[in-house]
C-alpha cells in the first residue's frame, strides 16, 4: 500500500515514466483494435521491429557522421526518433500500398518485413557497439529514461492521435468493415487507409522509443484481443481496450516497482494474465450456454 | 417511358486485362425493378459492381439520373463478404447507412439514430436492434443490410444475391420486402439472382447475363419466350 501511495504522489521520482507508460498503454490499443479487426495482428510485430531498425539506423548514421555516442541524450534522442519515425512511416505506407496492389499474401509481406527489419537492426548494430547497449535497453523497455521534454512531445502527439481516432471512427470503421460500401458512399477509402496507417506509424514510433518493441506490440494486440472476447459493441471495444491497456500499464508499473522487475515484460505478462482470465470466462460462459440450450 | 436512373452505353467491364462483359448497352428506368440473371460466373456481379462504380469502366460510359455525391445509391452486398470479427450490434450496422451523408468530423446525431430505427422498423426487425449482428439468421442479416442501405436515403437500391443461402421462407420475406420498397417507395431496385423463382411476379425487367453479353428484356417478353423462361425455372 505504501508503494502504491508513493507512485501516486506528485513528487514521485519516476512520475514521468509512469505517465508515459500509462499513455502507451492507453493509445496503443486504440490503434491496435484496427490490427485485430483488419486481421493484421502480425503487423503489430513487424512494425515495432521496423521502428527498432530505424533507431539502429539512426545510431549507425550518427556514429558514421559525427562519431561515438553515449546514452540517448539531446540530439541523439531526436535523431533516434527521426530514424524510428521515418522507417515506420515508410514501411507502413509501403505495406498500405501493397495491401491493395500486391499479388502476394499479407502474411508473406508482413513476414518479409519482419525478417528484413530484424536483420537490418542487427547489421546496423554490429557496426555500432554503443548503439548495441542502447538497443538492449530499448528491448527491455527504456521507459525509465523518459524525460519531461519527451513526455511533453508524447502527450501532445498521443492526444492528437487519440482524438483523431475517435473523431474519424465512423470513416475508419466503414472503410475497415465494408470498403465497397465506403466507395459507393463516395468516401475516399485509400485516403482513410493512409490516415489510419499514419496514425499507426506515429503511435508505434513513439511507443517503441518509449517502451520498446515488446511492450508496444503487447499493448497493440493483447488488450483488443481481450476486449473482443468481452464486448459485442464497437465503441465499448475501442474504449474498453484503451481502458484495459491503461489499467494494465499502471498495474504493471506498480508490480515492476514493487517487486523490482523489468517494466516491459511485467506489463506484457499482466496483460496476458488478463487475456487468459477473459478466455477462461468466455469458454465457461459458452459451456454454460450450450448446457442450457436444448 | 420514365427517365433512366442508370444507363450504360457500349460498356466494357472486367478486371485488369480480362474482359468479362463487352458492348453492354441498357437503361434502367426510375422506379423499375430489374433482375440480373444468368449462370454462375457469367458476370452478373461484375455488371452490378460496374454500375456501382466499384470497378473501372474499361470502355463506353455509365450515366446516372441522380446526383451520386448528394444521394449515393443503396448497396446490399453478399453478407459473406463481411467479417464477423467486427463487434457490431444490429443497430450499429444500420447506423452505418447514415454515414453516406455525413462528412468527416460530423457527429451521428439524434436524427440519424431516429432514421436508422425507422429503417429497422421498415424491415420488421426493430425488436432486434440491440442483438449482435452475427447472431442473427442469414435471412435476418440480409434484412438488416437492406435497412442499412435504406438509411442512406437512396433513389436506387443495388442488391447482390440477397437471397443466396437462406431458406425458402426467408427468401420469400426478403423478396416481398424488396417488392414492397419498390412499389410503395417507388425505389428503383437492381438485384442479382441466379434464377427468377419468386421474383418473377415482382420484377419489371430482366437482364440476361451470359457469354460476355448482357441483354435487357421486359418480364412479359421473357415469359413469352418459353425457352428462356424454362431455363430460369430450371435453375430454380
């Protein structure tokens, strides 16, 4: 109880990290619902890896152009964010374009993207020993390194993206659920796809920079998959996923702080625990229903 | 002769380099009930999608006797095309029809909700508004999709095999509903079907689609031509 009161205190030393963690937990599932609904969950694995490759590329470029670097501070942080954003956006837009025009399957494209991104990350880091240490921190979840400046940038970006997702939800739903009807209605389906993918790219870039690829993927996918078992309403699905992500992020942070555990894996393990409980409850409910029906 | 609501002039339709239909010239009059009939794979759905603007016209031109931007057509797709992963209530599905006339950032208001409820009443499913869309029977789902099309406030309704995969009773209910909408609302209806069956007493014209051609005939002519009529019945 004392630890809980401590992390809720305004003077809590890791307050920025806590807020950043909860923000990632809330906003990632908001875009993650479209991964689930469009059956592109593996994109949630590939894009964070692409984002990580972008960060590795930025470190490599920095070392190549400027020289050896230390921990992510000042310009290096900005450079890493540019690398992450550029790679994620490029990959997202390319996948969006190929979704409509490519001949191979979506899974093949996503699998290839993941393999290329993972290989690129390792190759870039092989030539940059300083970046290697930073990547390990990122993969574990470097959220404790959140600064006031990066948090402010994140709050602004996530607020804009969160509002856009809610404001454009009818267009995004229509294009995702019944693309033909959207076209018949004169909606620019391709444009809405790009808008959605840009928001996804933005969230993933910031998520990976803040919480690492693993936690980002966990929050993109696990809360929406859990909520899909619970609700049959679109709005409840969206808001419930965000609320569940936020709650597990907060609780995960508390557990990591209380029991001295790595943050990202704690959050993902907790989300997975909630998913397991929801699955067991849904299975039990179905079993009871089938027994009652004649 | 009433003015045409959709007219095709020497139209070629297909996918990439493959021509499915060629030299199609026909007009659908306002208030007409037209059935697109033909064998599997003949190009009925291609013709419907061409009329809806879902596939590009490779040659010729299609003209509309209504303002498509202000008043988009109603479209009832094959229900199998929709993915059950979406958590949607019956009311949420119907409400989507009102998006036709809503601009981005414009909120779904009381009037839109009220219209969606009216449309659901019109197809006789108001009591199921809160039910999960995917829990309904095939026939009920099809009526919900018709309600969604009506919620767009269309002048013309395009239906892609609305009775496919439903039982005899549901088929009759759906056909009666479309017939009533055509008669009472003077709503133009263009429907894809494998056979004339139940609809032959309701449709005004038939477009026979086969061998890369589409030919329109009045239902009286079809009935008079025993060969074609028997073919339709045989498929039923």
